C-alpha cells in the first residue's frame, strides 16, 4: 500500500485498519451536523442494537444515543490507551475491537448494556490490531492481523470467534492482515491485503486467490461487495468467485455502505501532491456517480441505521444525522487545490490558487467550473480582483493576467528575465500597481508595459492598498508607505526576538475602507491606521494566522487558519463560530459570503438575525468592497514545503496514529519510515503551551544535508576517532510547530528505520556501520545493515533517535583475538565501535566484566543516546564515565537496580544477571520470546540449570530460546559465573543479529 515518487514523497502505509474515509448519507442529500459535537475524540465505528446507537473511537471514547441526536458520554473503555475500530451487537452483547495505542497489541471489550460496564478480554499478540467485527449466524467474528514490517513484525491474519461474547477462540494463519468481514448467504467472508478467506462457521476458513487489496466489505440482499486500492469495487455471490470494476483508478476506497437500495463508497486519492477525498454512490453497482461529502473538516468513518435515522460518525467527534439542519453546511467544490483568492462581480464568483493555472467560476458559490488558462499550466495564480472594468490576476511566475469575462485571459509578463512571484495588484491614480515577494513595486498605465520601483527595503511584500493619498504595502516584519508610489518609507516594524522565526512576523493582508487601513497577519495580528504612517494594534482575541482582510457589506471581515473575524470599525472584533478550514480569502455577493481555502475548501456563510439562540449560518469567499476597493488576502500553504521536508497537519497525524500507519519520506538517496504512533502529539501539545490546539499543530519531517557547522563537527569527530567518512552525512529531523513554538521530536520507543543509498562506486564491504555525531562531538554507533535493492546498495539504519547520520569505515582487529573462539564477534563489535580495547590496545577476552562496563557495551550496541548524565541510582554519580549509559538503560527499562536502589557499577556481572538485562533488550528490539513457556525444558537441558535464581528463570530461558546466549558447554550453563568480555561481544552481536538490526 505504498505510493512512491521519484522526488521527495509522502507515503502512508497502513499496517491495520481502514483508510481515512467519508461515510455518505444513505437517502437524503442534506445532513444535520450535531453542533457542538458530543466529544472531541475521533469516532470510528457505530452500531444500532437494543434500541440505541453506540459509537466508539480513539482513547476508548464511548457514546450512546436513543435517536442519533442526543448523546451521552459513557465511561471510557480502557485506560485512555486504546483505539476501538469496530463494534457489533448480537445475542444481547456488544463487542468492540481495536488496538492499544501503546503498541501492546490488540484489544477486545464486551458489554451487556453498551454503557458504563465493559469487560476486557485477554488477547496476546505483538503488533496485532483488529479492524472489524460482525455478529451473524449466531456468533461474533472479529478479524485483524499484522502487516509484515521486517524486523518490526511478521505478517499474519488473525480471526476471533465467539458465540456468547464471553469465550473466544483464536485462529492465526497466512502472512497478510485482514481489514473487513461480512456475512451473507450463510457464509462469512473476510478481506484484506491481497487476501480473501471464507467460512461457513467462522472457525474453519478457506483461502480464495486474490490479487486485490480490499479494505472494507459489506453485503446487500444477494451478494458481497468489497472495495480497496486502485479504486476497485469487487463483487461476489458466494465469496469464492469475484469480479471487479475500476471506478476511480487513482483512488483508494476505504469504506462502503449499503442502505435502502443505495451503495456508497468513500476514499481518497492524490491530485498532484495533495490528497483529496472522493465519494461515489450507485443504485446498481454498475453506474457510479461522484457525490459530495457531508462536511469537509472531519473524516467520516462509519454509518448505522436504526429507529428511522441514519447516523454517521468521524474524527473530531463528528456526528451527522440525515435530517435538514442549520449551522455550517459544507460545500464540496470538487477542486482539490489550495484556493488562495476569490472575487465576486455581476453574478459570478471567480476563485484562483494551486498550481494548475486555472480560474474557477461559480454563479452560486456551490457549483464550480474550471477555466484553464491556455499555455499557462503550472503558473500558480496568487490573487484575483475586479478593477478598472475587468478581472485582473497575478501569478507566482511574474505574470499579470486580464479578462473581461473570467474565461478568456491575456497574459502579460512583468519582465522577460527572472520574473518574480507577484503577490497583489491594485488600480489607483490611473495606473496598475503590483507587489512582489522580493520587496519591489511595479507600475503600469496599460497593464502591458511595466516599470520597476525598488522600495529599498529587503522585505517580501504580500499586499497593497491605497487610501486616495497614501499607498501602503505589507510584508515580512514591516509595513511600507508612500505618497507617490516611488519613494517608500517604513511606517511600522516589529522587532524580531532571539530565536523567533521570521514567518511569525509576517503581515499578510491589507485593505483601506471606512476611512482607515486595516492590516492582518500572523498570530492574530491586527493593525489599523488612519494615515498609513501611524499604526495601532487591535485585539483580535485569537492567536491563529490571519491571511486576508476585506471590507464587505459594511464590515471588515478577516479570515485565517480556522478563523473568521468581523468588525464594524477594525478595532473591536468578533469571532464567527464554526470555522473549520484554513481560509485564505472571502467575497460577498449581496446575500452571502463565500470563503475559500486549502484543499479546495469552499464554504458559504450567511449572517442571520439573532433569535435569542445565537449562531451564524456559515461558509466561505474573497471579494472587493462595493467601490471596487482593494480587499486583499495573502497567499498561504498550510501543509508543507517542496523538497526533502514534508508537513502534516496535527489532525491528519492523529488519524495516521489511529490507523497504526507508517509514514515514509523518500528523497533521491535516502528514505525515512516513521511509525505514526511513535509521535504522541498529546504530550507535545503540553510542551507547546496550554492554549495550543491539535488543529493548530503541524508535524514537519525533514531529510537534509547538515549545515556547515555540523559538517565540520562530523569531520573533526572522524579525525579524532580514527574513522573514514563514506559519502555525505544526512540529517533526519522531526519537529512539531504550533502556537508560535517548535518542539523537536528526537526520541522513540521502538526502532525507527531510515536508509541511505551508497554513493556510486563505493565498495559495500567498506561500510562498517553508521554513526551519530552528537552536538558535543561524541560519537555513537547505530545498528546498521548493508542491503542490495534494484542493483543498488543501501545502508539500512535503525535508531531510537533523530540526528545526523554518517556512514563510516572503521575496521578493527584485536591482536589477542587472532586465535580466540570469539574472534569474529570481537572484531565485528570493535569495528562497529560497540566494544573497545584496553589501554594497551588488547581486548583481554577472558577478563571478567563489571556491571558498568557491561551496561555501557549494551547501550552502545543498541545505539542508545548516552549524553544525558542524570542520576538514576544513588551509587552512580553524574560525572562517572558510565553515567550516561546507566541513565539511558534505565530510561528504556533495561535495568532497575537492586532492592536498595543501587546499581553496583563496580561489581562483576554474572551470566544470569546479564541475561535478565538482555531479555529486557529483546523487548526493545521486538524479539521477546515467551520464556515462561520454555523455562522447564530449556533449563533441564543443563546439569546446573537448577542453579538459576527464581527471579532470572524466565529471562534466562528466553535468551536460550532465542539463540542469543548458549551454555559454556552442552551441559553447563554456569548462571552464577562471572561474564567475560568475549562473551559480552558474542551476546551483543547475537542480540543485534537476531533482531535483524545488523
């Protein structure tokens, strides 16, 4: 389930569960949106049984309702650490399945009332997650599994069955996970990753050959219907013979529903680099019609019918019912681009943005038509206005466009060489004026021949306005003013604080109306001025980014990131509730406002008289004041940059966490794969500030060349540590931004994989390992394998942190290892910088090792960051050479200390003590064996097996069973003997090899 691009690409690989999807209405086109939503948690599944709806989702959230409108939050299922993906009702029992958000495997809960009393059923399965459950044929059948993730997990299908919801039987088979299950014609059918299985009793299953990845399945009166990747809809009357049609080849369908003779499909696809949601309906499974979504700010994941009501649920607590409603009615524009600007004139809206160089037109703000500009593909349109009797637009590539009707356009370049990005255009004093992002102003009397004016100020300019006597331009950190358009002065400037990003100081939009300038920008900034020279800040009451401001229908309207503000005077502002998109502009047609924004968002908004209950009727747009004024909205892209950095909004990241997804970033020579659950935004939100919300947060993933200072530090470390660099070091970095702050995510609870392609002509045998060079210049090994794929060699690196990684050649041969039985292990671990020789350069393989030495070698082998020397034990001082390793091992649960809270660093390490620590390390690397089940047999094989301490038996057996540790002979385990340095090298090498880390 991977979408690869030749350039940097963002790929979501679902390990389990369904993809983000919309659940469409069954019979009615108009839906009520329950506002406010009954919960802020994502809701993933809903069922109707025993005269009530029961909905559930992330963090064990559970709601009940008798009618789909009035909801009651029940006791959270689990301990806020579960994601419940599906629920079914049968035989007087509710059963819910899902997965642990802590990475502890699948979960299963049952309840007889669907309310506060839920019982957890035991199920052991590393990395297993359940995706679906059905009750039919007198029994529950739940399906799930594990995606094959190499060293992280081995693929398999898992099925649970129960006739009473109390006693459950488990089946595990195959190599692929299952995503959906349905029952029809006395047969269960489960579908998944190129897997279809059938059963008449839910216990004995037959495999059906399949080349499809199917994600969801439902039934009508006669057949099974399944949907999945490649836009496929597959049908079968018996579950064994299938036929498929392609409805939308680029799409991935994640959800299908059937009700009252109608079929509904929901999914997503990529348009350029953006993902857009698709929705189809059909009455006959042959003719499919693209349909609009109920709302645009929430993924709808499931639908149920009962008591005469359809109810759909989704993320952010979305609940919709199929009756007429008010509040914000989403309009699906069908555009999919980031719309940046909209204007209204004489019965027509025009909107622009994105990179297809199209102008979109609409008579009502709801139904839109694309009008591509000939020979101008790829030149993003940044702004459109109606001035001087025609439409005027400006592009990212220095073009000014004019049209009399909004359909046929002429294109006029500013310059023939290096055309600049143009941000705004106005018409005043019988001339056109535009600004660019290089701090320049251009003027023209006819729109064809342009004269450049250098403002002399090194600042990007985003917007222009004219009062009749003064021009004002807004941009980075500054507002400029001019009386003649040629000589410009700085009339306002915001001081940049140390470490503050410059883009937090941007002023994005400006308008002149009602006798004053009003400018808006980042962090809720609003400024007013009567003369363009003296600026006074206004209190907006928000901290969101504001992108544009217009004067419409007798009031100022400012729009931004999930924000719409209105003001009669530009000083006192009121927030309009219900804004749920990243808005960039607004227009007005005399009766309604139209707002546009990211991902083709188009909302309409009507203000109504307050009836005592409050509220506004809402939607979106961009426009000019009635006198053809210069309302402006700055350009904005809320979700990312080109190149090796990708940005994902916080809400989407949480959706990926819920899917147990892996996010993959590719560049020309590197790949980064991050399990989404490893980034816990709930904890990071607290670090960003109390007022920061999930919707304000962005996750930024970057693969980049290190800066010059870091490069120099790596080169210095190579010289001092006597290793040779192979190729260019690469930095892998994740940051989370929100509320004007940034937090770096650089520690994970499982190994995160990245790979670096070896430069052409490099001998792969010359790569001994990858290393991290810390900010203090210290060097640590990270587990590394050299693999070959498509004829090219790659270094596969697994690490628990982010940092700068360098491939190195560091061969080591210990002289006293030449004839030793552990020669290969000692030299391999020495070359990888895991073990070191003594002062005399020899390894001393038979010397007993201390506890401090042992834990330091284990920490280096696992690639733990050891720069934190915080004190974890009373007998380990912060300045001890091993304190960093002891602290890291303690943090990852490898050691606990004795009953007195001591570590005893200078005591010698016994073999059984070492195996207890190695067993904990096996959990960290993902190969933990069940020592309890093998204890008796493994230990009885040794004549001294009974000497193993009771507290160490399970750990010793797990190490023996995994093949990481062996006896000193076929009959002697020697658990109480001191561990030697040679044994440590062998054990750590085996641990890394068995974990598929080297």
